[in-house]
């Protein structure tokens, strides 16, 4: 074969291969490309998804404990992004150091709950979101109450589904689960983090004066004027008694039917109630 022709063909093959690779990578990034956006705050790097649009901002928190990540919505009782994106600007993020996500940062041993609240509020600031609604599963319950405590004038209304709480008869259930699952997996990925650090972090989070919702007191809930819809659960990490007590204490709380996840034919009714609750508390100008 003529050397010039061979060179042209080789160059063309390489370009075609590169184009094919770029196409595959492009498809991988986004199947919802917004899911691969990142925000940096000092040593913290947060992966987030923002559906954009002109709807009222709705901040979404996945379940999964310290492995809370956007991918977790695919295994939730319902996917709030799919259900609500047509009416709201849905914003979600991978929790810092969730091993199922892509957000990273230091392990702040003395302020586990507040370090995550700081990330959440910093992301909303970055997106120029002032007032917002919020919906969260599982660990999203304590996170939401912490957001209400830290930014009461910004949270318009909240939905807590399957909320985490302290169960006196199983006082270490959340600590034990993270020590055996999330902690060892994070240490494998992060040579700068040790199991001793994990133990201190989780002790501060779940075992230092544990009670009720972890992030707020009963007195705070009793005086809270933020509308909250509660969807109870009853598994070790999601005590039904705590969800019910929260609903009784919070002056503007509403309660879903229970059970609402089983049989699965009940889930659409729960989603309908969530839609109605959020719509009822939308500001008149939104």
C-alpha cells in the first residue's frame, strides 16, 4: 500500500476510535448529564444534579445513611426526581464521602451533622437558591431538621419519608451499620482516613447524647413553624414511634397514611399527598 495512503487510513481509524470513545463517555456522563456537575468548596467537592427550569427549588436527599447519593433514588419507594421534576426545579447531591457517590472531602470528626448541612447550604448558595422546599428519605429526616434549624427562613416546607430516629431498645443500630458497611469501604478508598477516625466520627454522630431526631430537640420541634409532612416507617433505623412523636409535637406537621409503601399500590397515593402538600405551601408568587 502507498505510504501516504496508509498514513491517511491510520489517522482516520484513530480519529474514528477516539470519536467512538468520546461518544460512549458522553452517554455515560449523562444519562441526565446534569448528574455529573461538581461544586467545590475548599477541600470539599460535591457532585450534584440540577434539573434547572423556572420551578420552585425542591432540594432532594436520598436515603442510604452515610451512603446517601443521587443513585439511591433508583431504589427508593419512588423516584422524586422523576415524579416532581415537571413541577419543581429538583436539586440533589451525593453526600460527602458516600462510597456510592462522587462527593469527597475531609471527615470532620467534631461536627458530622453540621458538616453535611454546611455542604447542602453551600450548594444551594452556589446555585443562587434562597428559599426552597425539601424532601428526604431515611437519613434525610435528621438532615432536614438540621436545615430548618440552621436556615429557618429559607425552608418553605419539608417532607420526611422513612425518617431516621433514635430507638432506645436498639441504641447502636445506626452506629453499628455504618461501622460495618460505610466505614470500612471508605477506608479502602481513602488512605488518609483510618477506622479510628471513622469510629470517632460515628460516635459523635450517633452515640454522643443520642436522642429523638439526633439534630434537634423536642423543644425545637414543638416551636417549629415550618410545615412538615411525615411519612412513617417501622424498621430498626426508622422507628415508627419517633415519626409519630414528631408529628404530634410539630405544630404544622401533617401525617401520611401508614403503611404507605406496602402493598406497592399504595405508593401513588403517598406521592399524590406529597404533591398536594407541596402545592398547598408554595408561595403565592412561585
